[in-house]
């Protein structure tokens, strides 16, 4: 009876596809004892089971959820068992891929500012944002000193949509950037955005009034706000 040589027999398992472009992957050497695969289309390499949690496909979604729940950088790093530096880089990357939503024309907006600080409590900074009155969606926001230049970044976007009315508080700077025929600073006009301010301070630690959790970088601060508002 002839003996069958099994050295050339390959066991074909599940097809490996690239998680970036869904192309077909082929074997591309090993890293230690783990098999590496290379995509025939985009040329990127992948591993089925990564040792470091930051390489897992769903890690960005988990970071997004934790940011929106108000977890700090080190809290996210402890929960996901990854480096705090990696968390910072991923937050910046996630925010760059988020597109600002289109603003609907002819709507009513409320604009207000929140005071906070960064690096230390003596460095004050303001968050200025516009809230659509009917849907409670944030149209645009800006961070910086409470000056006319910072207000114009938000008001300019709102004015491009041809709003029916813009409600603000009695800060005198608004009179110079909002046309008088659509500007309203009467009492109770900013009820919705004032309640939104409380929600922001409750959800995001870096906006709490009495806390040791504050932003050390304006770029990370703006990235966290972008994820919270529009992701």
C-alpha cells in the first residue's frame, strides 16, 4: 500500500480580509509566534490576535464612548489597559475624522459661553457655542478668550445659515457681531443653552467648577468637545 506524504497538504481555514479596505490578505511572515498577514490591495499588514489592546479594531469606538461619559485620559487608559499617550493620540485622530454637521437655514439659535481653565486655574478660557433651539443640536463652537474674535467664529457660522433669531445673554460684545433685527437678549431666551451648560459640566470632568481634572492642552480640549458634540 502506497504511503501518503502529508507535508504538502495545506489546511485552508477562514478567509482573512483587511479591516481597512476589505481586500484579501495573504501570509506575510511572523512576529514571534504570531502569523502576520498582508493585504493585496492596500499593502497594510494585520495580525489576528494582537497582544496590545490599542491595536484592536473596536478600540476607537470604546474611547469615544468613554470620552462622552466624562472619563479622563488616565481613567480611559486604566479601563482599556493602554497607554495614556496612546489615548491622547487616538482622541486627536478621532476628532480629525469627525465632520461638522450641516446647519439648516431659517432656524432659531441660542449662543452662550462657559468659563473654564487649562494648565492651571489662573489661565482662564471660554467655550462659546451655538445651540439650535428646536433640536438641541450644537451648530458650532469655539474656544479661546472671551473676545469679539472668539465670538465671531461661532456667530459667523450661524449667520451663514440665515437664522430667524439668535438669543444671547446681555454681554455687550454680542451687539457688535449680531445684526439687531435678529438679535434677542431678553430674559428666558437662553433657557435651553443654560440647561445644556449644566449638562456639559456634569458629563465632562474638564468643565467641572471644582475639580482637579482639567485640560493641559487646548487641542485635546477642543478634540474632546468635538467628539462629545458630533460623534
